[in-house]
């Protein structure tokens, strides 16, 4: 029945979550909460610094989609130009692709992101795989820590 509500209105007040347990004769209806948007903070106790949401007010369901194969340097330049952030770490599936503050990573800048993953990971990308999920750690130009959604990097 809830699908009819969705078709008629998009107001969250009209929506309900339902839990039905027929074995116990239990019917529970609850109101869903508003989506949680990431916001800028002057001081975040976990990061121990100011935090800025890039892009503003993103949610856990948002992703940044990149539909082009790039080198690590091109990807860093893309984030610098598009979101005005200074990238420090790029990871994928617990594999550190680049740490810009380490001199030993200098040879990785010219590598394609997918080639870098295949080189430094124990598990190679499947030939049917056409995208990777990247996690980027960065700081804004004014020194605040940037919190960003996951990046869907389509290289094929």
C-alpha cells in the first residue's frame, strides 16, 4: 500500500515503515526520519579540526561519478580544480593507491588508477569489472578537513 503513497506525494510525513511478523501477530508502523546531510563544522571532535562537506549537504547515498580513465595525477588535478581540495590519500578496497606526502609514491603519479590498483593489490581487477570505488582524503584550500562521498570511478 505504501507504493500508492509514494506515487501520490513525496512528503515524508505521509510515509511509514512497516515491520510485520505474522508468526507473532506483530504489526509495527514507524515514521521514517529525514535523510542525514553532511554539514560543515567549525570543530569536529573525531577529526580534531574544522570539517567541510564537499560537495555541500551530501548524503550517504550520494556518489561522485567519474566516467573516464585517468592517471593518479589527472585524478588529483581533477579534485583540485573541481572541488578546490588538496588530495593527500586515495584508496580503493583497502589498497592505498597514493599517499602524496610519501616520497616513495612518486612513481605512481603517471600510472592509471586501475593499473596502480592491479600493481599494488593482492587481488587484481576482474576483466569484467568496469569501475572502482575510491575513497579520497583531502583538505580544503583554507586548511579544513574535507569529507567527501565515495567516488565511482568508471575506467571502461
